[in-house]
C-alpha cells in the first residue's frame, strides 16, 4: 500500500528574508540523509552565495551531501544523466536544487530518470510519470520560472534541439525556499529576462481555457506586482522592496499556472529556446505581444481587463480598443527593461519556422491557449516576431 501514499505528501513554500536558514532542519524532518545538491558552477563559486548558505545550514543540522554543479542554461539531457551518476556514486537519497529554473528543472529531470526510466524524452507530455521522484527541495535564486513550486520540468534534447516539458504533479518539490536576499546580486539583464518570464506566467493563465476565479486572483495580483516592481528591480538590483515584490509575483504566477496552465507564448518560446539555446525569459518576452494580439478575439473582455490591471486608462474606449492597450502595455514593459523586439536578436531563421510551429502545437503548454491555432498561423506569428521593430 505504501506506494499509494506518495500523493499525500504536502508541499510547503517558504518565503521571506532569511528563510534559507531553515533548510537544514527541514532536510532532517524529511529524513534526507544525503541529498544531491544540483546547481551551477557560478553559484557554487559565490562567496556566501546561495549554495554556501544552503551548505552552511545543512552542516549545522549535521546533514551530509554531494554536489553536482554542471547545470547549464536550458538544461540538457546530458546534465541530468551526469547528475544521476553523481547521485548513484555517492549513495544519495534525495535532491536539493539551488538556482533558478535551470537548476530546478535539472534536479527534477534527475529525479525523473532515477525513478521513471532513463529515456526522459519519451516522458514529454502531461502526467506521464508512474513513480514518485526522490524527495526534492528547491532553493530559488531568480524571479523567475517558479519551477521551485510547479509541476513543470523543461529539458532540452541537445541532439534534436527540442525543448520539451514533462508536466506532472510528481514533479512538485516538497519544499521551496524563496529568500529575496539571495537575489540581490542577480545582474540587470538576467533580472529583466527572468522577470518577463514571471510576467508572462501571470498573463497566460489569466486568458487560459483552464482558468478559474482563484487563479484569476493570483494572476491579477502578480501582474500588478510586476508592473510596480520589475523596472525598479532592473534599475537597482539592491532595491529589496522591488526584489521582494518580484518574488511574490513569481510565486503567485507559479501557483496560478500550476492549475490554469499556460499557452502559445510558452509553447513557442520552448521552440526558440531549444533551437537557438536562447534565454527562456527573453524568448517569452519577444513573443508575448505578438501572441496575445492574436489571442484577443478569443477573449476580448479579458484583454480589456488586463489593460486596466496594468494601469492603462480605458475610460470611453470600446472593449476592442481597450484590449489593444493591453498589448501596448506589454510591449512597453519589455522595452523598458531592454528586451529586443525581434527574434532576429537570438539568431532565429525563417526556414526553421515551419518545423518550430509544428512542434509548438505538440508542446505540453499549447493545449490551454485561448485561441486554437493552425501550423500556418503559428508560422505567421514566428514571422511577425522576426519582423518586429
Ligand atoms: Fe516560463
């Protein structure tokens, strides 16, 4: 009967200054005797950085650990295979990810191939995992993908250049740690890219076919928080209030899309990220105004509401005109934080658009988009993003 109980394990989301200090005790509570720390070399090398603070808390609690620090941006299948080997060589029994979305996705991917078979590419899709992952905690350092608290795991197959998503409730980390003080040194360009991902992750569930009143509330608050704080966090990374609001937005958006799902911005951004190894948040930001303009006719009132939520004055405007203002506000935010408008900036090539459109329609995030597109329509959207000026 024991295997039937794993779904009863609750997840806990710690948030606030200093929460990282709780990780050692929490590891002990979860009977983690030897977690594998999954991170990257930069974070591992930082003096008193997120990895150092995680290890200090584990040391204090007397918890042993091993470390895999080979996580790359857009984590690759080879990363999770290497991490699995370190896990097995060191007789680990659990996983702690330290970093942004790449570390969390790599840690989830490692857990997946430890308990669900070696071929992760065959597990792409929704609820494809038969077995629970090893116990997993996530220390988050960017705001962000929210992968530290979601059921999404995004991995890139370096051979096919296909970035795919494994969406499963089994992927949700048992405990996440969001300590804004760990994020103060994130550079402006990374703050902008990851912050735009947070923004998109609040917009897409707001117009998703799977939305509900609870997720709407989470999205509305997250969008307002991003509007209030992303520009400030990019302008001055040590603005603690702005960093804190961005973490709040990230967590709320993650909770929203964990239940309401995403849409074509993510489905198409995964193709750009896989094909050109480009930062996820930048891909999302460049596609956002193009895809949402296309989506307007599926839910014009929702987009008119979005304009108001983003602080636009819609008095006296028709629903259609107010909806257009939402698109303008999205573009303005991306411009303000220096995201290029055209996907030329990441090396996109028109000859790839047909293949990418076909794969985007198969992506695990495509099914909840409010407007149901054809391959030809998605090719056009990639072309628009290419021609954007
Ligand atoms: Fe995202």
